[in-house]
């Protein structure tokens, strides 16, 4: 049968890129190709609407196989990543019981947030856990990581698992400056070197954290997270090789903990680019083994884009994020529970978070294929483009003295803060969409009662005197809109917005839908209508229903007559809004109409102004 297969595409003449473009331009009917179909990414490069084999002909990323240097296609020849569960270990006995429970439910990696770090606590925490088969990871205050390291090494050796143990201690002295704007007071390099010496017989224990997930959760762009992560890892190499350690000793102890945003293909490309660039950085130090060039990456789904309102949409976000990381070949993944923005996750949300990974493994079989994106014209091009932008940032940091200097000087924090502010503005203007928050909100949802107060949990005990201006921002993308809706919930009156629909059927329906979404973002009550014969009839109906805001929904041509009539008849008895940006806007403003809502409006600022006037 194989000999009888026909090569069907040989029957057609090849089509050039120029011919494809001509066809697309013809379909655009005169609209500019670059303006309509080419988009500029936040990472600083353009993305084309189509890619072809010629776009990747000269890319070196396609020259290697999974498991081969520079590891762009993965550090392994399989894709069986580890599914991690994070556990608060303030009560070691309870944490141990929870760990044993989730291990029986498919978890293959544990992450413990430590309070006490002595040997007895570690022994109690790890009781009956097969440390030869389960990856064990620890997070603790940097000041206690040396004690924690000694405790873990002792436990591992006592149980004969020095050669088989896999895990990490997230020694992150950079956190104090990043989260609190205060440099770490200790000798970072000496503490790290001492820990490596203590753990010399436990090769599978990674000790040095490069936690760019902090930057991702603060709102950093993808190229920023990657560029700073590389600089962070390189700082560890520089500090330790300057103390006399080999690059093999240093690099084998670095663990990258990276975030995952909802930019699906970009995130796949980011992790591929990360492995490639890290391998090249380590190679410059002349390691004795190519294994030293392998990047160990744990990925965590984003908190920045999680929302309090319509919180179950967080499941959709984290599912695509987890999928990006899995397809990109990371070593392990934590899925952040959907309710994390407003309370301590409960058993249900943690179970759902675990099952999101199991779904990708057991039903979608993503663990059965290594680097399925390899060779994709789009993803290969994105990989190289992101790598170039991240490399530029990496070199900038190195030229200014390295990552530690940039963090202590506040440069990294300022850059990420500027990005976060830009993204908050984009959310306010709906250039960045958060479903259920700034677009298509559930207007009848109330959230105040489900929010639990949460404080600093990093172990540094500095949350009472943070130097916020010198620290990473903490506000999620949805926080501004959530403040609006919470203010509405707390008010004694819930504003009513009445859609005065009149005139052209298609336009009034479209603008009523737009305005419903617009004012729904503040949690106002929406009163929609099928349509009115006259503006007087509509205004009378609105006032009968005690409307606080009346939105005139019609066509641009009809506004010139309808808007002045409605405005004058209303005579200040409620707020008057015109939905759209008609050509007669200046004329309408001249008679006193001030409120217009349209696609160019800053939704957040507009609603804040209405809240100030309407809430009591």
C-alpha cells in the first residue's frame, strides 16, 4: 500500500509568499496589510498573519533534537513533567498528612512552605514519604535556608537516598529587595557556597532560586521575565565562581521558578528560548559537562490575571497556561487554584487545580510527545524573536553590574512597575481583556462576602514597613475594576442604568449591548429595553423605574436630532449618556451633553467618575 500512495501536492504548482500576500490584499479591498493584519507585541517585535517554511530556513533552533545542546527542544527525551502541590508546613504533622493524601491522588512533586527549619520539623514533615520517588521542594525565609539545608541533607542521608533524591530549597535572598525594597543584609555568595558544601553528597538538591515568577505575577512582559531570569541565574554563576566553585557545581544547583501568562504561543516560545539562552550562558563559563548547561525549570500559572469576580474563569486561564508550559517541556508545574486571589484555597479548588494537570496528561496525552511545537513556522519564529529581546535586556543588566546591583538599586522593580502600570491602563481601556471583569461581567454577582484578608506570607516579616516605591507592584490586573464593584456593593444604593433604545434597530441593539457591558463593569443594575417610539416615552419609563443613568442608544445619524431632544426633556433629572462617538459630538457638547461612551473610552476612569457622583 505504501508504494501506491500519491503525492497529491505535486499536482499543484508551488505558491509563493508574494502570491499569498496578493490574494490577502485583494480580500482586504484596499485596507493596508501591515495595519490590518500585522500586530506589534509587547515584547517589541511584529507578528505576521502567516508564516512559511522560508521563515525558519536559517534558524539554528531547528538543528537539534530533544535532549541535545542547546536544549531548545527540551533537556529530556520524554515530556513526563512533575505535577506539584504546594502545602503550608506551619503545622508539620498536618502538612505531612496532606502530602500523603495528595500523593495518593497523583501528585509527583511537593512544595512545602516552611516556618520552622530544624531537623525534627523536617523529619516530621517527610515521615512515610518515599523521598526516592517524589520530588520535594522547600520555600523558607532566606535567613533560615542554611539550617534547612543541613536538616534536609541529614534526613536524606539517614534514609539512604543521597543518590536518588530530587528536590530544591528556594534560597532567594533577592526577594527582600524585590518584594520590600530592602537589600538582603547577609553575605549572599558565602551563604550559597556554604549550602552547596553541606549538600555536596546530595547532587539532586538544587539550592539557588531564580524566581522570575515574582516578576510575572507583578505584571512583567514575557521578554522582561526571561531577560531578568537569565541575569538572575548568571548572577549566581558569577557570585559562586568568584568564590572558587566550578561552574558545574554552581549551575547544577540553580532552579528557575518561572511564571506563565495567558499568551499561549508566546509562553511556549519563552520556555524554549529560556533553555537555549541559559545553555549558551553556562557554556561561556566552560563547564566540564554539557549537563551543567541544562536548565531546571518549574512553572507556575499566573496570579496577575486572576480575578475575584467571575472567579471560575480563572480555571480557563490557568488551563491554557498549564498547557503552554507542558507543551514547552518544563520540568514541573504548579497550577494556582482559582480562588487564590480572595482566600486560602480550599480542598475543592486544590483538587480542581491538580486535575487540570492530570487532564492534560491522562486525557490529552501531552506527556507522550516531546516538543510538539518543534518545526512550527510560527513558534520557531517566536522563539528566536523572544530570545533576541530577552538577550538585549540581559546584556543591559550585565553592562550595569549584574542582577544583584540592578535589584538593590531598584532598577528591576522600576522597570516592572512601569510595565504593570501600562498593563493596568490597557485593562482600563480594554486593550487587554479580562473576561468577566472589564468585558462581559456578571452584573448580578456579589463578591465582598467571599473575600478573606490575606497578609504577607513570605516569611520576611517586613510587610508592616514596606518601601512600596522600591518594591515590585502587587496589584493584579483586575484590582482596579474590582475596587469599583466592591464600592458599588458597599454603597447604600445600587445605581440603575436605563437603556433608552430608539431608532435604527441594529445600531440600538449593538449600542445597548456595548453599554450594558460598559456599566456592568461597575456592578450597576442594568435595565434594557426593546425600543421606544419617542424619546419622551423612553425618558418617562426610565424615571418611573428610578434610573440614575439614562443611556441613549441609537445610530450616529439619528443622534443629531434625538440626543438634544432627550437631553432637554430629561432636564437634569438623571445622568444622560450618549452611546457612541457621532460626528455631531461637538454640537452635542455645545448644548451641555458631557457623557459619551464608546470603544475609545477609558472604561475605568469613566466609571470612577460615575461612582463619585452616584454612590452614597
